[in-house]
């Protein structure tokens, strides 16, 4: 079926291409081509005689997009992906896929709409694609595969989720009182019915924003993830409505700019039981509220920005569109998933987060998904992480001559209610990052020399009179990177990143109805290190070739498993057109 669709789409592109010869303004082609080759070697137990120690793989693909503008108010885009995994011959291992298809238009010069695939978000507490663990400030040399996976999953750097459905927006302007009312509405289909036990599940909502002036605006957001009654024989319908209000206030006083903005609201999550038409009941009801606000000060003469944020997110706050994680740790790694003669499951590490596409989610799911405390125990579900209250501070400075920039973040949070005990966990995080543009410090040197330095420390701690209550988990992350322009268009890359985690914590186990039924003791003594170097040649701003070597090592003495590591040699070519 997929191949038939692909053939039809290709014929459509060819036919439109013929038409485009007469009017090139109505049709154009764009896309991306990529070639990747990797040679991996597993390092581990010397007596391991059963596990494969090397893996050679790669692929070539082309994403060909047809952009069609039949009139000034309509735009159509369709993308065909042709991919060949190395090892095939005469088409063996080649796949053809319809990667995306959507129509976008304008009605009466006032109402915009999009049908089909779309990238959408609302607010961090309603509909938002939070960055994955270890994403922030990752060096380019270790982030190349992550960038490819982001492209494949439509993670475009603006925290949107790729959806399939309908979206529309329009606005009303006023002469007095307020400037504008902005309306945004969407609906998407999360999963289809099997016409038996699984109902259609849809996700819909939108927001209304009132812009009074440049100094003040306010809005309402509403989203709901719900099963559609009557689409299956199942009379239990899951629903997760969330209603929030937002505000933003701006002011200027001399060289200072001030901004106060925030969001507050509440949620419900429940299953509506309709087996008895005369007595419809809500089962497994979870509901709560949240408050979040930030105050930002900009001092223009020093390019200095300071932000203080307060949040209070209730234990029972549930918002599937905002709490959905990109990473799904409840799975096995793709590469070398078992090792040693005992063929034990290889623990997932930093390497897999940066390189394994099977760890990533592409669709909204219900529930608080599993996470790894050693990577993010403070806000694994973004700002919408439930049972959190406290303050976050952020300081950013950029040198006027672009010689350096630095940022400093500090957070002090705690639980709102104790889980299983009365005592509360305390969370502290400290992060510092420094970028040095050495070429701007040397007037006689005109080639890039970029040095990146960073440090992060996360701490979770709970004290009490009894030993089983006391927990402490600490994670430290450091990184350093170098980008050196050797000659015109040729760059040398080097980087080092390390994670050290130690301690313990108790994690809540939740059943399918989001009820805590037990606690699991988590212990770790983790050490991960990765070092890499390579060359990048930039043909132009859209085409580059990279040759990279990386060495990675993992150990965790608490688990009692063998240490392991990887060596990887990669050749990556990317061309955009």
C-alpha cells in the first residue's frame, strides 16, 4: 500500500513538474540528501566469546519535497523519502515512504488553516515538546546523530509536536480598548479505533489571546485528550481536559526592560464509565492545579538578562500534551543490546540518548513515562513535572563584541507532598556555561576558534529520622569543546563530556490507572565519559562533510554488570536543497 501511494505521489510530482516549466512560480522542489556510514566496536569483557564486537552500518536517503502554490492563497507540500540501507543490491533494502503531506491556505484574507501534517504547540503546561535529557548545551561533535534524529522526528527546535489533523487561526482587530483578539484552534487524531476494544482517541484545543498593547496581553488555553464515544464497543472513555490562563506585562525604564509573564490553571484526568446509561461515573479521577510566573530584567548597556521564576505544580496535575517525554527508557538499546557470555541486557547510557532512534517518541501518550533519575530527577516532564514547587534563577550575559558569552542557572525546588512518607524531597540544580570566541580577541586573526565549557550539578535529598526515609542522589556533568577553523571551510572539532552520578532515591511505581502501588529503591554509582575529534568541510551553508571519531566508556558498580564502551568512526554527508 505504501509503495502504491509513493508511486502515485511521484507521478503527481512529475506531472506538476511539467506544468512548472510554464509557470515556475507555482512549483518548486526542495529537500535533503544524507549519506551516513558508521563503524562501531563494542569494548567490554575480554572473555566475552558470544557477543558480536563490531557493527558496520549506514544508509543513503533523499527527501524530495514538492512545493505547490496553485494560487496566492493556497500552498501544498508533499515529501517522498527514498532510503537505502547499505548492504542491499539492485533495490534490496530500499524503502519508499510518504514522509509528509499537508495543505495550507488563507480564507478571505483573514482565516489561515492547515490540513494534514502539522507542527503544533501551545504552552509548556498544555501542549509542548520538552527537550530530551542531556540535550542542553551538547557539543556539536556529540550531537550530530541527535540532529539527524530530530530531523527525522520533526523536532524542529521550537518544541512542537508533529500531528495529523486540522489547525486554524485568525484574529480580530479593534480601534479602541484592545488592539487584537487572536484565535488558534486545532484537532488531531492520536490513534484510530480497532472497532472492538480501542476507541478513536483525539487531541483538540486552542487558545484565545487578547493583546491590549505592546505592554500587556492575556490569554486562555484549553486542550483535551479524549476517547470518542461510539467508535468501539468499549464503554470506558479516557479524558484529560486542561484549562489555563496566561498573561504578559512589559515595561521600559531607562536602560532597563522588565517583563512579567506566567500561566496558571488546572487539569482533570479520568475514565468515564458509561456501562450504566443512568449512572455515568468518573473512575480514577486525578485533578490538581498549578501556578507559574517569571520576572525578567534586561539591562541593555551590559547585554545582561536576569530571570527569576516561581512554580507550584500539584501532585495530581496531568497534562499528556505537556508531560509527554521524547525519550522512552522502557525499552532495550538498538546497538549491541546484549553483551557478555551471559548475554545480559546492556544498560542504556548517554551514548544511546545521542545515537539511538528507537528511544524516541513520535506521538502523544498517556501517563507519566519512565525516566532515568541519573540524567534528570528534578523536572523529567519539563515545567509541568508534578509535585514541584520553588524558584529558578537564570543569568545570561553576551559580550557586545561577541568575544564571549556565559549563562548561570540555579534552581531550588521541593516536593509539595511527600510520596509514601511525610518528609519532602529537596532538589537543587546549578549550571554554568561559557563560550569563548577567541578569534574576536585576536584582531589579526580572522578564522574561527570557539571554546565551549560547561558544568552542571543536580542534587536530590530527603532527610528524616529513619534510615529508609533518607535519600541523596547527586549528578555532575562537565563538557569542553573546541571548533578550530584550519583553512577556509575546513574545521577541526574536538570534545569531551563526562557524567558522574552517585547515591540513591525511591521512585514511585504507578499502575495503568496512575495510582502509586509501590516504591522502588534506585541506586547508582555511574561514570560515563565520551571523547571525540573530527574534521568538517563546509562546501556552503547547506552542504557539509564530516569525518568523526568517538570513544565512549560506561561503568556502574552498583548494578554489578560489566563495564562496556564503544568506539565509533563516522562519515556523514548532508546536503540541503
